[in-house]
C-alpha cells in the first residue's frame, strides 16, 4: 500500500475528529492526530475504546464538552464535509443516474435502558436494546458510498428524519433520480412528504391483506400498476394524496432460482416494470456497506449518544476511505491493520520527539 496515500487518509480522519470536536489543527495539544491511534487500534480489534489505549478519557472529555444538540450537529456537519470532500471526484465522474438508499442500522446494547436513544429489544442473547442510525447512501452501479448518518431516538419521526437528511445531501447533486426504501419505510406520512418534495421513490410494500388480494387475481409473471389514493388526518384536517402501486406476480429470480411476488409504491407513473426489480436491488448495497463497517466496530462502555455517534461516524469514514481508495488492492481488514500501524508509528515518533525536547 502506498505510504503517501495512507498518510493522506490519516489526515482525512484527523480533520474529521478535529472538526467534530472543535479541536485546533496542527496543535501541540491532544488532537485528532493523537486520537487516531486509539480509535484505529480499537477498530482493528473490534474492542472497547477504553481498553485500546491510554487516551479514552481524553477522547470522551472532548466529545462531551459541548451540549448534546451542538455536539450532534458538529459531528453531522464534519461527517458530511469529509464524505463530500473525499467523494467529490467519484461523484462528479459517475455516469449512472443518482440512486440514494435509506436504511436504519443498529448497535446492540447490553445493560439498563435509561436513555431515549436506546430502543427496546427482546432481551434475546442478552441484548436489552439497540442504538439506531439512519443512513443515506449512494448505491449506483459504479459507486456505493454513505453520504450522511444520523442517530435516531425512540419515538422518532421517520419522515422528518429523512427530510432533514435530504436537505443536507441535495446540494451534492442538485437532482436525485430515485430514492430506494425497504418495507420498513412504507408509510403514508413518508409518501406525502416525498410527494410534496416531488421526489422519485421506490418503496418495497409489505404483503398486507390488500396486496395479497390483488396478487390473488393476477396470473404468473403479470406486471401492472394501479393508482392508490389514500388520506391521513394531520392537525385536525384530512390530507389526501396518492401513490402508484406496481405489482409483479411470481417473477423468477436467477440468483435463488425461486419465484417471488413483488409490490412497490412509487411516484413514477411511467416506471419501467421490466427493470424495476433490478433497480431496487441496488438498495442492498447499503446493507453490504453496513456489514463491512461492522468489521471495524469501536466499542464503548459509554451510553452517551455523543460518544456513540462520534464513534459510529468515525467507523463510517474509515470504511468509506477504504472503499474509495483501497478496496481493489487490499481487504478491509488488511487496510485497517496497515493504516493503524502507520498511525501508531507517526504518533510514537512524535511523542519521542517531544520527550527529547522537553
């Protein structure tokens, strides 16, 4: 691996940390330059930050010195800024229409749930709750990359969360061709919000009784679209809207060699039904991204969402740098080990130099 590229990658991570925590660049005091070592050591070993080095307390203090709302805002802006900076060239060079997938990913939590940021869970395998993050990722044929992630509390307003992320990422593109959502996002409130914003979207529809009834009257391999009108009550008044439902009956999947029924909600009236499933399957690339990121999970004993969110965003940036610059030449784990080793050498050399001159 090219050493100059590794040094540049460490600078990207250093800038993210400094901007997130409002630390001074090129400072003689502790900063992202020093914190990279502990963070990357924990990422390589999938271990707790508190056991990866001697500076966990310093990192926590830096993260927690700002009020929660301000800290989350700082991390969010720094993550988007770094992702935008490192992906500017790939995004500008891509040729496919822009497709953005939204999905939630979760971190297991073991212990007492005494914060609104920990969602309830069954207790199976000792998991008492989960931290949740909403991510928007570009999932084109020639590029898959997380753009922005946000922590999501219990009782979250999902359409508002998505709208807020759209506000942040739209300036990167100007126009987004298609938004992709899995069945967990199928809601009238979300579709009304997206229709109001005039966004093109594709949402996988759960097989509720009405959908099953529609499929019961279709023949194998039949494809059709119908206009579905609906309404909700908001602030004491009735809001009417509509969506197109695309039904595809018993379509053969060459990967699994099985037949499946598919139903999608969409705002696109002239949607190409022959290629709709192939387009939707690009959404699965965001799940691949999450699986890779899990390989560099930085654990912490802290329940503080500021700490949790900072570590999650750091992991996401680490994975993004690998995907953009290294994935064709080295495995993710190999990249992690190499960049961590280079970082440790840099920090140790700096510490020896300061010790010599003190």
